[in-house]
C-alpha cells in the first residue's frame, strides 16, 4: 500500500560549515519567537529554509537555497539511501531514558481517499498555504513529516540498530534530546524496507500542514504537466517513519488558552459549567495537571485568581449534537471543544479552527504563567491522547480538533533536505531501485 523509495538528500558540507549542532533548528510550528530570533543570527542555520524571514519569505528562501548550492554549502549525496534517525530522551519526573527509533525516506504523496496515509487532525488553512508557497518556490523538502506504521514483529529495527552503531551525526537539540543519524546504503536492505512498508498503512503523527501542502502542490503540478507519468519528484514527500508498537512513542497533551474573548466573565462561565460538569475548586493551581491525570473527561481550568477541576457528568454526553460516531464523541478533546469551548464559551465548532480567541500551549507551567500574569483570560488543561485513540480516529475517517496531539520529541531540521526538482530528485540509473 505505502510506496517508499530511498533518498539522495542534500546535506551540509562539513568542509565549509560549522558543526552540525549549530545548523539544526526546530520545526516551523513549534519554534518560539525567541528561538527564531537567535537562530536567524546564524546565516547558515537551516531555519532560513524552513521558516524564512519576511518580507517575501519564500522568495528569500529560494534565493538562499540557490546560493548555498552554488557555494557548496549544501552537497547532494551520490548514492540513494535510507537514513536511520534515533532520538534519546527523558520525560519530567522519570529517570528512564527512552529511545524513539525511526528512518527517513520518500513516500508517494497519496490522496486522502486512497486510505494509505491517514490523518487524525484538522489543519489551519493559512499554515497550509505558507507550506505550499515555500514548496513551490524552493522545490525542497526541508523537514520530514512524522508517519507511523504498525509492525509488532519489529522487522526493520534490527537493520536500524546495526546502522546506528556508525552515526553520521550525534547532537543534543533544543529539547535536551540526543539526536543520532546514520545511513543505510546496502541495496538489499533498502529493498527490504521498501517491501515491508508496501503492506503498511501510514498514520500521520506530525506534519499535517506540510503533507497537505505537498498534496495540493502535487495536484497543481499534475494539472500543469500534460506529460505527467507519476514518478516525478512532486509525487513524493519526505517522511520520518516510526513503529506504533514501540514503547518509546510518546504523546504529550496540548492545552487550550483563551485570550480576548468578548464578554469574558469568569462567574458566568462557572455558572454555565455546572450544567455539564462536576466542578471542584483546586487549592493549588500548580498541581492541577496532576489532579486530572488519567481521569476520562476531566479538565483543569485556570483563571487568574482561581483554579478548578471539572469532570463531565455522565448523562451530559448523550446531549452532544455534533454528528460524530461514539468513538469520536467520547474523546476528551471532543468533549472539551463541544461542552467547554462551544456550549460554555460560546465559540461554535465551525469557527474554532480559525478562532483568534483560542491558542495552543504544550507547557502547563507556561499556561499557568500566562493566566496569572494576565496575558490570557483562562487556560483549559487536558490529558494526553493515547496512540490507540489516534488509531481509532484515523480508521474512523474522522479527525480530531487541530493541535490535538504533541508527539514528543519533535524531529529536528537541518540534518538533511531533499529536492523534488527535475535532475535532482531522480535516483542514479545504476541503482537497483
């Protein structure tokens, strides 16, 4: 089902660039303004391609890319390969070191109705349009999206474990994560990867906007190319693949922050909540995330001078009018967006994707700080989503609200890039692929 092919990426030339750890950057949708400003000071950092500075950001990225190729700042690999990428990390409050194992390759850009690549989140149109424009101007995949496949036999991990013993790169990134990358050039092993993945369905974990941008771009190119054959570079997308069955696949919660909502009134909000939720005041706002941990349909509400734990009344669920099947209706995130954001705060579901009043924050301490300092009206604290819930949503054909999942750690940018430009995308004629 999922056709993958090896890549011939462009990578930084170590003879003319500083160490690789000074060239990596966070993904465009998680990099903070402070990080951005610091990284822009390095004229060779990968952020100039992934999140180029305005004005005319995409044009600037295209011009810079052309210069980097001409000046041999970036060099293209001669041989096709599968790139192995391991991330070693710890979570707060635990001494255990996790290792998320995966590999990077090109995958055919499938339409949603093909049911080969499945999405679980909605996207934000402006972010998709930004990705399309950047892809159109550069013809470059700067960061891989994150895709999940399921293999309880862990067939490919043995090949990856062997390769990672001889790393190309080893750095510590902005998350405190140790990122290690290696390469597989052996044609027989690459073919094994291709054969194993051919039977898989892929769940998009991260990068819905980048993938949707590639999909729209593909259709634009198909319409403009009367000689379209299906193997042109615009038919493929760069992806990082990890196994859903590994115990090191972590999904952290994404909280909602409400700011600038007209007529915001804490007392009125609490009055409306009583209809749907059992409300319990929290003595210590700093422990609110712990109070709701593992409890279904439980949320924390942070206000400037108060905090509450709220839990949906069992009988309230039957009053939901959104036309979803039961597995979607019972998700914590659906409950939050319907009962708290629509019914209590008054922001209709159809307006929530583009609402200027809803922001997203993965950090509970940040949410607390923003509310206490008066930078936000309130924060809604939620639990993490399980991988089983993600699978169920994907196979249902429905999606979760935007920013529902935060797969941790994030892939870093800068290790490699791939081109879909004619003459740069094609694999060598002497290759076995």
